[in-house]
C-alpha cells in the first residue's frame, strides 16, 4: 500500500513533528535546538573530562599569596570539572562571551558564524544555554553572574536569563569608546552592557568607590565621594540669594567664598548659560570650605563637595570615564605587556575590575570561562594588590589561534612576575602563583579499568577542590597535599591502607581523605581510629555522580 505524502512529508513524520511542537514551551524564549548541536557532544561521546597539570607552565612565587587556576580547553568540559570541584562555592562569575556580530568573530563547530546564517541566533543561544546551566550550579546561594554584551545579542541573553529564572540585579551601560567603535550610517556605537544577575540574595561588597564616575583621581580611596556642588534641577529664581553667590578660585584651585588676590569669580551658571544655584547656602560653604574642592580645567572650573553617605553609595547605571576606555586600558595596556600580541578588542582592565569588585569578597573566588586575553585574572591580581586581599581566579580558554599560549598565559605570567615596557621602564610584578591545567578525557563505560583511570586522573581535580597545592607525600598510590589550613590525602590502592594511615596520623591540620573504591566504600571504619579531624570521601563515585547529571553517556546502562 502506497504511503500518503503531505508536501513531501509522510504521515508518520508529521505526527512526530507535532509531538515535538507539543513538548515545546508555549511562552518564553524558544530557539531551534536540533540544528545547533555542538560537535564536541559527538566527539566526546563515551568520554568524561578530567584535568592534567602542565607543570612547565606552573608559576610559583615565594610570597604567601593565593594560587590561581588557568584551564586550557573547551569551556563546557572545564565547567563540567568545576561542577565537581567547586559546586556552590563561587562568589562571582564574570564572562565576556562572543558578541555574535557576524563579522567572523565567533566560531561554532569549527566554522565562523556569519550574518547570513539562518540559525545564527539559535546557535548562539544554544551555545550559551548549555554553559550557563552548568555555570549557575557553581555559584554560592548569594553568588552573582556578570555578563558583558552588546546590542547584537542583548535581548537574547536577557530572555535566556529569564528562562533560567535568574533575578536581574541591574544593567549598566559602559562607555568603552567615546568616539564610537563601529562604523554606522546613522549612530556610532560607544557602549556595551554589563548585566548583573543572581539566583539568590547577594550582598554588594563595595559601594563606597567611584563606580561609573570620573571624579578627581586622588579621592579614589576616600570614605566619601565627590559630587558637583551646582544643582542641575533648580534655577536662581527657585532658591533665592542664599544659594546664589560667587566662589573665588585661582589658577591653582585655591577656593574661598571671599575675594583674594589672583582669584576669579565663579557663579553657578551652567555651560548653556542658565543661572542655577549651589546646593549649600553661603554660610554653610564658608564654614565647611575644606569640604569643597575646585577642579580647574581649560574649558571650565567645577566645584565639588564631599558627599558623606548615610549608609553606602550605589553605582549608577551609566559608567563613563577615561578608565573604561577599551583602547587606552585594553588594547594599549595589553600591547605594553605583550608587544607582539594580535588579540582583538581586549576589555578595559578597569571595566572588569569595577564589575567584579562590586560583589567579590576579599577572600572570594571569581570564575571566567571566556578568559580571552586574561583581563579577569589581571583585574583580580590588581584588587589583591589594592587591599592585600586573597581573592582567587579560575579562568578558562581554548587555545584556538594559540590564544592561551601566546596571550592569556604570558599576560598573567608577566603581571605576576613583572615586565619591562617599550621605553625601558619596569613594571613590578604583583606576585601570587598559578597552576596550569589542560582538559583531557577518560572512558565513561563503568568498567573497573575506567574507574581506576578516572581516579588516577582526578588527583589534580582533588587538589583544586580542596585548594591544597603544596606536595607533602608523593608515593605510588599515596598522595598528600597541603595548604596553610588543611591537608588532602589520597589513597589509590586499598592494599596500602596501613601505610596510608601512618602517613595521615602524622598530620596536624584537618585532613580531607579520598579513597579509591570500585564499590563506593569509603573505609570509614578502618580510618576511625585516626585522631585527626578528618572527612572521608569515596572516589570515583563522588565524581561520577556529578557527571551522570551532566552527561547522558555517563549513566549506567539498564
């Protein structure tokens, strides 16, 4: 019997399509997912990601500062590993994903995505959705995700974040190039956005700095902030003579409410010639003249006052100032550090620094899985320098066009160790240490061999999880690492349990013990006589449990 065809489709095909449509969401952001499958999903089928340390690229300093992490590899696989090592322990995630402009700036499945690609936006949404699902599991309950983006995918990413039930904390427009960065027939683009979201109730850490404001530089660390004394919303006729009076200012910025030799009169008249008023009356200004500052510029002189806050100052939704200029503090700064680099459009160091500083505690962890030129790592090191903090960064990038080897890593290395700029001056290093890892794979079939291999390859992951990098013991099947506060002890062969117990018994700090077991036995009874404060975990079962949630092929066959 001949099968009926409907516009080229069989009856069975149409029924299958209807079933798919019925399963789709009826409201919200929807995109074509079947056409956007990533190649790595097939290429890594039957494999599970692990990390392997590249010891040649380790940076170890003698200082007592944090050890940071750089991961070279696909960021989806890196996020998978972090879902085991750092679940619910990250304070801030900052990412600068590809902007999808169609100008050969982003590859999907090894091909550039151009403007003519009918699935361009679907590919971007699928790409971001897969990674954000993993990323949100890393954040603490009060953690914050920061995404920088431009107008090409702004609406898409806002819809995606709503689909993921993220709570928007705010959106900032940052003027990154006042003269305009893209040629346009009508309006030159000069900005990009920073979107702040959370799945909890974060507490802003730093609200006393001059975020988004171009105030006098010497006041960056003050307990107040400078604001213009002239009112913008009231005229001379509104407030009367008490608030309409002259200040006297000389060329050096000396200021008084009375005339003095060499001074010029300054009235509250704006650049359009409109007569305004001062926020303070003359009596208050005279009595608190030390709370005022005159900034003399070529085109005008401005009076600022110290605004002492009741509580703390919130940043505005528009950030403008020379420090956000992506050319000066992005491109030119990177060229100073790496003269031969060919990286396009690095972020301003201070755009990133101010974004993460809002929510990153002095001992917090920030993750960036679109590390690019390494600006997030650099910004974290600068913040630690400013307040002697112990923040840690974990950054990830692939090595496409040798970006990791030629840009990301060398930049971090030079910022840590110091470097010379072209005029011969030396920029001192900021210190700290770095561990360099590459993603690798083991088989996912639940065989004894694969479980053993996963355990052996997980030593670096366990050190990351516990933040213990100093090697204490390295024997066959027995490894012990330490930090200032604790130890990590790893046993890969239960036949050496007696020897392992002797080594652990020597340790004074709390110890996290990891024991290899095919059946998930943590040997708690065998270790209960140890006097140390120990916690015990069976591997690789704890790792496999995480991977089963992420990878369909990691689940046991029924």
